[in-house]
């Protein structure tokens, strides 16, 4: 969208008498506008230069005509109330029109325009003006901000054609002022015509012209459809019901002389809104393209003549406010959408007789495990939705049509859940991975003893979900036990899924990590502490080469660091502990750090 360069081609189209009567190319003869909006058929030429050779007027620039105007039409109006005021100027999307609005009551002192638009129409818009585009477009640059007006303000409006073609335009005034003051938003006192201002009506309306004049002697009516005024034979009443679009003239004979008054009456085709089908969507669709509903609403009527808009309430449709965006975001729920079909030529011609229901459903909410283990040594597991929705259907990729299935092997199983409520068919896919759970195994038991709080930590050799037990105590989720008494204990690891358990006996005893047999009375002997808790324990001491050096029993004072009466050197030595288990079998204690140091 760019401002235009200085290019102009004179339109080689002769206007009819009706068009010349409708359009004034000069500010001094600007056509007064009252509450009814004139509908125009085009412009030709600019008459006299209303800007006296100026190169600029606000955003308007001088063209190759030598003037700011090209093909111009001037209007004037006076506000009758306070409030928000705007207007829509409609035209062919292939044409380029400009406008400027001046707040003044003197054509010789226009000043700068209070609203102005000189952008080209490369975006092929159908409207320009002040306020809001009636199509709901928010990206157009052909609109200026609303006017905030007060009573008695005078304005002059210039509409200028800048294109190579000129098929006409229409004007429709808008704004909140027409809701608060529907009959006096624009002051009609500026029009002295007996028959009033131009009348823009719908073809389903009755328009009656009233020329009632005190002391009138006679009334004669005329009609001009483009070839001059012709008398309407036999029509001599003070009022006349208009049958068609045309210029009308009344001649009122009075004792003091004849009065002549002209008025233009234009009928616009009243639209009909055809029935629209209800819509059912999923939120996954994102949005509803309301443009696609226009075809239904128009039902074969020319889309160039009517605008279809959609509204959240019947009142909004009636007022033409709060139009829904044509790319309407979908929100879960059921909504009535009210349709307004409006004539482009005359915004007062509209139909709000139709509506449709928009039902939007959300896809099912799935909440069950996506990873389920199964025992390595066989078995089966049930997967899927254990709390199914009665308004949904369930289909697995393996063919089953139930909320849950029982499987005996690992793999990925995909469930499609479809919400059937209202026939919308919203679906959600959920994949459950069934993984092998290996039975537990004990790879090590870390025993921390020779302290007030002996601890035992069980280390497993596989990954899984396990719980742990010491002797016949309760199972726990942690693998560490505290305050373990010296003696023989059984540690058990079991799989939470029932995939097996494993147990091992351990011996919790204590022994010095080193001793110093130097005769000072401290640490002169080495022995295992707490073996009295074991059944017939025997401790075997070896050197690094595996040579047996000493056997120790519970009542022995310990090893003094000699072999056959000879002192052995400082070094590391190893030991083995055996005892009788509950079955009377001699076994070696496992999970012992079985070496210590001799220091001299």
C-alpha cells in the first residue's frame, strides 16, 4: 500500500443528467447531507479549482490536472448531537478514490482537513472512510480514526476519483451517535428543500414524498429518469408514493406564486439471507472460515452488492456491531451465530432473519500410563483406559474396539479414542509402550559396621521398580537399612509388578581395619567383633599369597601378627569367616571387605 504518484487519466465517460444533478464538483455548491445518505453514480471533472492552485491540502497532492482535484464530489453536513461519528465510502475494488474532511462553514477558508486519505487501493479494498471498515478488516490503511463531534459543527467532505475508471460510490454514516440520536445526529436544518434531502431506501420500503403547503392551490408532480422531467399525469395530491428510483419534482401553486422542489429517491435492492447449515467442529480445526458461509447466506445473490457479517447476538446483528472475525477461533461449546446481510449501496438495507448453530467439541482427555512393564518370564498385563467415557469409541491399532486390552508381549500399542457426542468425531491418539521388566538380582550388599549405627545397603544388578526387606520386617521402597544388629540377616528384593524376588543371607560383624602388635597394650591383637552372634564361627587369616596363617574362634584373644612364633612384616592380610547356617551347613559369610593391615 503506497501513496500515489502524480498520474491521472481523464475519464472519457459522459455523465447523465441524473448524475450531474446528484454530484457537485465545487465546494460552493456542495450537496447537503441530512439523516438519509445519498447514493451516487460517479464523478466527472472538478469544476473550479477549490484550492486555488495549491499543491497540497493535508494528505492530498496536486495531480497532472494542475489541481488537487481530479473527478470530485463535494458534500456538507452539520452535526446535531454529541458523540462518535464516522462514515463508509463504498466503491469498486478496482478503482482508486480519496477523501478529505474539513471542519468549516466557509469554502473560502477550508484550512487543513481533520481526516484525510490519499493511499492507493493496491489491496483492492471496497471501502474507505472514518471509523471501522464494515467488512471487519483490521489491516486496511484506508480508514481514519473516529470523529468525536459536538452539536452545530459544520463539515465539508471532498470525495475525489483518482483512477482510470469511475463507476461511482456510496456514502453511509456510522457511529454511536446514530444509536443515541437516530433522528438528529445530523442537522437537517441545512436543507431548505420542501421535499427534504435525498432519500436512500430499500426496495421493500414505502417512500412517500410530502409537499403539503398551507394555502396551496394545486400540486403537479414530475419524474426524471435521465432524459429530463416529465409530468406524472393525474397526480395532483400533496403527497406522492414513489414507485422507482428517479429524480422527482413538485410544483406547488400558491396565491403568492409557485414553489418548486426537487429530490432524488434511490431504491437499493433489499438483501435476503438464505438459511445456513449448522456447523460441528473439533477444537483441533483451529478456526472456522466464515467466508465460506457467505455463499450459503447469499444463496446466489451478487456478492458484489451485499456484505455478509456474523454476530454473537441478535442485537449486535441488528446494530451491525461486534462482527465476528471471518477467521473465527474455535472455542469448546455451543454458540448461536447471527447473520446480517447488508446492501453495499445502502447500509440501511439489511436482513437479520437467519442464524446457525456452531458446536465445537474438544478431543477426549486421555489420562492413563503410556509405559507399562511386563514380566520377562511371561504373564500378561492390561493396558488402556480403565475409566472409559460412554460418549467415546475406542479402536486399537491391533483391531480391538474396547477401552482396554490384555497383552502378553512387549511393544507399542496405539489407541484411538473418538468423541462421538454431537457427531463431531473429535479423536485423540494415545500410544502405550509395554516394556520388559526383568526379575531383580542382588549384585552387592554394602555393610557399614563397627559403629553404633550399622547400616546395610542392597545393590541390584538390573533396572526395575523394586522394594526391599530385612529379615521378616516390612517391605520398603528404599534399599538402605539402618540400626542393623550384628549377626546373620536376610535381605530380600522383590519386583513390585510381581516379576520375582531374590534373597541373600548376610553377616553383620565388625573388625579393625588395622592393628599394631608392638606390646603397648593398644591394638595388639586382631579379631572380628560380634562373631559370638554367629553359630560356630571360624575366622581364617591368610597372607597375600593365600597361605593360612591363623584360625580364630569366638573365645580366642585374636591374632598377634606372628606365624610359628615369628613376627610377620607390615602388610595387608586377608581373612575368611565361616559359620553354620540355620540348616546346619557351614557357609562363608558374603559381602565382607575381607582384608586388614598390620602395622609395626
